[in-house]
């Protein structure tokens, strides 16, 4: 069976998870164990808070580095995972077991090749 790779972004309330730490940890460990056993979950990690984040843009040849995300963010990018699944529906069913699905939002993005990498 052919699988697709997906980038999963975890978005939460800016103040963190609404789940109790023990429940959050139990769900996350169960989710990770299932994913490792099935070969679904690959790299992943939580990320530091907004106080340690930077934004980088280059305009007119000048690099501009500013603190944190844009102030209009209502949700915080809390972490990411790389998944292998047969379909986006399968990836979504698996991600529904992650604590972020209860306490925030999970975005699932299929990865694709650059246009110059295809043999068209």
C-alpha cells in the first residue's frame, strides 16, 4: 500500500492545554505508542513559547528579525508531527486521539514535491 507523508501542526489556546497534566500525558503517551507500533508517527516535537519565537522576513535585500508571532494570533503553534498514512482520512482518525484535538486544533497538511522534482 502506498502511503503519503503529512505535516501535522498543533494549535492551542495561547495559555496552553485545558487538560490536566496527567490526562494530557496519558493521552499523548498512548497516542505515540500506537503511532510507533503502526509506523504512522515519525518526527515530532513541542515548540517553545512565544517569548522565545522569532519571525524572519527579507525585504529589499534586508533581513528583518522580530520577536514572536503576529499579535493577531488567537491560537499558538504548539508543536508538529510528521505522519505516514494511506489517506488524509486515516491521518485525521489517528490525530483525533491526540490531546491537541481536544484542547485545541490539529491541522493536517499533505506534503508534496516541488514542481521541478516531478517527472511530468
